[in-house]
């Protein structure tokens, strides 16, 4: 199928989606037209195999979304930080989910220390730094390349969770209204999500509140 035909096929599928949705759930789109009140903010990867609404079997309006290459979350990225601010402060989401996935091209490039080109090499630097830390700590010892990739995906998600939890708006919302932050890995081969252990001890929570709550 040519690229032009592929685009028009997507437009046709949209017509089918709209028709089926209006028939099966006639109130859904009318409700969406009036505003949004998602329960969850999803911070994931741009990979075409990881469409959050589809893999969560969710509906339009359920999930507020930010995606980028390799689901990299840093305190200096104004795009992701703006999304977090809006979702937490205005939409009042109840959950923030940092989502990585298996067979991630960005993680594979960082793991192999390959030159990608353009702005990508600078963008992937946080994952390359994680790779170096895991090598130096011995975390990769005895692992096959595929297992190393999964280990790096997990480490990237956990660091993203840590960055989110240090965001002043998130710190305040966790303390005042019980906002939860989660880390998950999506297996593109099975379609299943796996939640990572990202809990923190009470003392760690207290220190984070002291150090990062603003105002």
C-alpha cells in the first residue's frame, strides 16, 4: 500500500470509528465535546506499537497523554513538565503512569552506544548515562543482550517515576489528595503491562516532601 493510500485508509477507518462509537455509545463523544476529566496521566514512548488508549482498553477522555522517544522524563524538558503541571494542577488526575516497553529502539541505541544522528544522540543521553551506571554497578553481569535491554527499560522507567515524584505540583498533590505515581513496562510481544516496584519508605517520602515541596 502506498503512503497516500495508507493515509486515506486511516481516514476511512476514522469514519468507521465515529459511526460505530455513535451507535454503541451515543453519549461518549457528546460528553467529550463538553470537556475532559481523565483519571490518569500516561507518560510513554512514541513507539507506534504502544497506543495507550488501545492497550488499556480505554475510551476517549479516560487518559491524558504525553509521549516521546524512549519515554524520557527529565526536570528540564518543558514539554513533559508542562503536561505534568496541567494534568496534576488543572485536570486533577488521580494517577500518573510512567510507561516503558520492550523492544524499544531508543533504549537499544543507548544500550549499544550507537550513533543515531540529528538531535537524537543528545536526547538519548539520559538513557546512555543509565546504561553506564548499570554497567559500572555490575547489574548487566551475566545477562544476554535482550535481558540487558529489559533491565535498561526498567531503570529508565524507575528514574522517570523518581523525576515525576520530585515535581513540586506532584509532591503537593501526593501529600494533599493522594495522587499515585506508577511505573510499568509494556510487553509488545504479549500485549501485557507489568507494574514495577517503585514504592518508597515513609522516611523517603518525608524527605522528598521536605526537599521538593514548594510554597
